[in-house]
C-alpha cells in the first residue's frame, strides 16, 4: 500500500525494527504493523485499510 501512496505523493519512510529497542518493543509489540505519519497523533496500526492510509496522507 505504501508503494501505491508513493505514486500519489512524496514521503520519507523510516523503517524501525522494534526488536532492536526494548522500549519501542514494549510499546508496539501487540500493535504491529504501525504507521506514524509525522506524529503519534496520526497513527495507523493493525489491519490497515488503503482508504485509511490515503486519508492519513490527506489524499482523500
């Protein structure tokens, strides 16, 4: 889905392996996948639908 979004808008992607940081692992381990867009106020997690991802990127 992120590849489809990339065709519509430009963004920087940072992938984080939560296993490399115990604090991040504890916070997100039951919520993956997790997508944060600019801040934790704009977060998608679990079963992410394309329409929700597009909305978060303000594309629809």
